[in-house]
C-alpha cells in the first residue's frame, strides 16, 4: 500500500528541486500542487486520501474544522518551525503529528535590504526606463546619515540593524520587551514606538504575528511618520493594518514595500478589509501573476482594472510576483472605490 504525500502552494515550482526526495521509499507518492485554494472545502476535497501533507509556510491554514475532514492525515509538515496557521492542539487531539523543517534567518534580512535599496535607489523604475530606451530618469537617495527604525531587534532585526550601521545610518529600535542594553549591542538607541515612527526615514518590521502585534501599525501610527518615510514589512502582513496603509499612501503620508500579504490577491480584491499592500514598484500595467484561469473569476479583475485610468490587465504565467502601476494613488483609490461598490 502506497503512502500519498501532498506538497501545497508551491507557487514557484521549487519544492522538488530544493531537496533530495530520492531517499523516500518507492511506495511513497509525492504530488505537488502549485496553485492555492482559499476555500477550506476545496482544500478538504483535494487532500482526502493523503496521509502526509507538507504545508508551504502559512499559505494554507489548517484549523480544527479542516483537520477533522481529513481522517487519513497522519503527518502534517511545515516549512519552518513556526506556523501560526496550524491548529496544533486540534492536530494532537486527532492523532496527527505536526513537525517542521529548520529555517534560515539570513534570507529575510537580505530581502529586507533588497527592498530598501530598490526603494531609495528607484531600481524598478530605472530598470523599466532603461528597457524603454531612457536613461537615468531619477536621482536616488543616500542612506548615510538617515535614521533606520527597527521594530523588533531579534535574530532578523539585529541582522538588518548591522547592515544599516555599515551604511552609516543612525539606528533606533523598539519592541515590547526590548531593553536598552540589547539595543546598544547593535548600536541602536531604545526609543518608544511613537518616537521611532516619527524619527525614522525607514521603518523595518521584524516581529512575530501574535494577538498583540496584529494591527500594531495603523492609521494613528502611520500618521506619525514623515511624509518621505518608507515602511518595509518582511514579517507578516497583518502587523500593518492594510486599509490604513492604503489610505496613507493615497494621502501621501507613506511609501511602502512588502513581500507579505494577509490574503491571496484573488481574495484580496473581493474583501474591503484586505487592501493591496502593493510593492513599491510602479509600472504601466497591472500584472496578475499566474495563468488567467488561476485568478477566478477573471472578469472581476478585469472590471477592477477598467476602473483605473490607463490601466491594462495582463496575466503572466511564468511571473512570481505582483506589481502595480504608476501613480499608486490612482490604483489605491480605484481599489477602495471598487471595494466599496462591491460591498453595498
């Protein structure tokens, strides 16, 4: 009798390439799913008959109700040792073993600096301009002497702070449990959250999503920031209230870069509370990455794009990210208008 293994949400088609699966017994059958299912009933239907499920990060939640619909599930594996989307107590009650793989912290710290440098040096805009036959359409900003505000000075935050110091930045830091001594170890000054937000040129977030960090940065907090400041969130999307961030962008109070979202983009476009935490890249086309049939209903997204002046909607199967267009205030205003109309 064979053992069936499901690998979920492998958007980038890398699961079978990044580790050696050849050591598994011959009776183990591995099936990789590259698409994402948001409906728990569809997830349950897909996973019935699988004894082992590998959850890719926190992309698919496993609450008690879903686990109860998977009687054959015996082993639930998560990439990384922390996964808040799995109801571990329910799994224990149902006799399902939950385990995780070791994670590496440095890629997130490196990504944080990739985003910061892309923002201040206008890398995406200059790349597009060069491809369009233009040359040097903007002047980048220097980091030396700027203030880097690190929210969460743990393993990741301290790595980011170390690089900031090398760039000649002044460091301020805050978290609920941070001490002045810990901050001083990395050349940072402990300040209050409000002081950090008001003083920083770049705010970078490195916190675990929990009840006390969900919605930590909202309308009031964004309003404290300088009009030229950037927010970089490589932790979890819901730490920043997304509707508040959208409104802040519209009001020109904030610029943002993020590689995390609170919901899949398809669900995002249908919910008023899951705004577009859009990456700070501006291009003339709204790109929904993935084949058109993976963005159902496609007509809804075309309707949204039609509301945005000059917008075109393109589906790119081989692309791994979503980008938005020039004039982000037009994008976000159209999204908000569309959300409001869809929910009346």
